[in-house]
């Protein structure tokens, strides 16, 4: 799965730097055998964004607070150029945006009800108000027309916001929902949703998801290009 994610991310964008960040020796050994850049980070991190921030500080040349750091989670083997472009595009449109989050339409009720899938509530400007494992927004009968969105595992930050994030303690809503984006909401700042069109896009959140992803990836346009 890590190989899929790294190879597809590499194909999808012209990165200044793309690196696997891990605290796991097995993943590190695998990456080194494949020739993928890898950095070992602390095993004390609970959230992915804290790990990415540590990796940036280890690897990056002295940069600026406006450097854009993108977190691509290792359980997202269906990422493509549209997903990464979506996360980066808001920074180019609006210099006031400091953080983005991939937002994937939910067209299937099983995903809407699944607590492994983190759902998004946002305001009219697209700023994330809350993320939850509960089926939100609430409805008595699910329909794709509800417009429910879920978190895709790709996040973008200007470095100064990511650094600010890591200097904060774990927040109450972050702890309850097991979602690091709620640390941002709890402390009065926002990420902007980066929506993509509806498509077969699944992460591997449980062993049962493997068959679903393998079925989807066989028909994915990037399959066979790496």
C-alpha cells in the first residue's frame, strides 16, 4: 500500500521534495529497498500532522513561513493528480488560506454510516467547522443529494500554520473524534475544503477495505503507469 501511495503521489505532482515519514522500521526498510526517500520520526506521535511537521523540520532547507507542506496519508492508495491539485489550488487562489483538506462526496449510505469514515461540516465559504465519525449532517433517509462530504487523507498547510498546530496540545474534540483537524477547529482557525468530483475513492481503514480498494484500483486510470 505504501508503494502505491508513494508512486502515485510522485506521478501526480512536481514536488520540491516527496518523502515517506515513519517511525516503523519495517516501513523504513521497505522504502530504502525501493529507493524511496524516507525519514525516521519519533514514535510518540499520535497524529499524522505532527509526524509530517517533524519530517519537514528534519528535511527542509531553510524556507519561509509560506512554504506549502502537503500530508498524504499512507492508507490512500487511490490518490491521483486531481486529489493533490485540489488540495494545493486554494493556496494559489487566495493568499489568506493557511490550510486545506481534501473533501470527497459521499454517494453511498454505507460510507455515510461507517464510523471509520470521517465526515465534514463546513460553512458557506468552505471553511471546516467540525469533523466527525458520526453520520453528519443528520438525515432520516440518506441521499447523495444531501451533499455529505468525507475527509480524504490529503491535507495542505502553509508551514507557519502547521508549526502552530504542533505547538498546541491535543484538544477535546480531537481526542473524542480521533481526528487531528478538530484541534484546529477547537482553537479558532480553519481549513478550507478542497472538493473533488464524485469518484471511486477509498482509503484502507480496516482489513475489509482491501478488497474494495483492489477492485477500484484495477479500473483506475493511473494503474499501469507505475
